[in-house]
């Protein structure tokens, strides 16, 4: 029998946080409804390595046309774990981000930073039998956003983690150690627990870096329990 952990409601931000202006419209105004999942939602899909392309976890090369993208080359790596520190194997992990200038390759992104013709900004991988994953990318840049007059998002990478079914999807963001914009970000400031914020910040990992080539950052993803990574689409609890 595994050890059970009480869910700590103190780590989760409230749905309605006026300083994060978008939450005013997005926060629910009525009680939430619990919907019955279908059999297909609970039991599938099952992901395997045959569905992952050779360059899916290499954002430096998977969209390159005329050369490599511009920016600081980095490796992001870590493990997918349960609340007891046990590895969660064969987990599909998707990631997407802005380029080094802070701009997404998206038609609705009108930030004045240029599009990098050799950077698509998205990829995916599967955790191995030990729950380990890694990918190469370009360190994203910060960017302004229309929250208030001078709001900036710190550099970050979005993560989507799939379980054994479509209904088991968790979404979070990873930040970078030492970024002064983290403590100023209205989204980050909605999180009441400082320890929960720290679990979203990836420390520099020189042991996994490639000398004269690529720095590395370590980001472990804990799926549930009191030590869980904070997932933005599961604010009702893990």
C-alpha cells in the first residue's frame, strides 16, 4: 500500500485573481459540474516510441530550414514521478515556447520581435522506463503582454503531460533559475505557496551540460500529492 498524502489547498491559487486580468472573465461564476468520462477517454490512447519522430525532442533541428535558430542553446531534462518519488514511464510530454526574442510562431502573436525562420517552438517526447525525459531547445525570451501597462512574462516553457487517457492531461509552465521577472509576474503571484513557485523553477545543471556547446536545466515533474508540480488546468486538486 502506497503512502497517502493530504492534498494541500494552500498551494493552489484562487480562480478569481483580479491582478491577473484574464482571470476576471475566465473564473467560473457557478458551481462546477462533474461529467462522466467515456470508456475511450479513460482507457486510451496508449503512446509508444513508434509515434515519436527522431527530431521531435530536438527543437534546434526539427524546424530548421536554412540553418540553426538564433539564441542560447539549452537542454531541459528531468523525471516524471509520482508522489512517492517513483518513476512514471512512457508518459507523453509535449512542450511549446517562444523563440529567443520572446515571440511565438502563432498568427495571433503580434509582438515586434522577429519570427525565427529556423525555429518552430514545439516538440514532444516519451519518458523512459525510469521516468526520464530530455529535449534540446533555444532558451526563450521574455515578452510583454496586455495585462496592465508594463506587464512582462518571464522566460518560460509550456508543458503538457498525458496519462493513459485523453482525460488525464496536465499542463504547467517551467521557469528559469535567476530570472528577476518571475517574482514580478502577475500569473506567478497568484500562487500563494512560495514552495509551489519554487517547484516551477528549473535550476541550472552544469553536470548535464555539454562543454562549449549547451547549458542544461533540470525540471522534475511530480504528478500528484502534497509535493506536486502546480498544474494550471487542475486547480481543483491533484
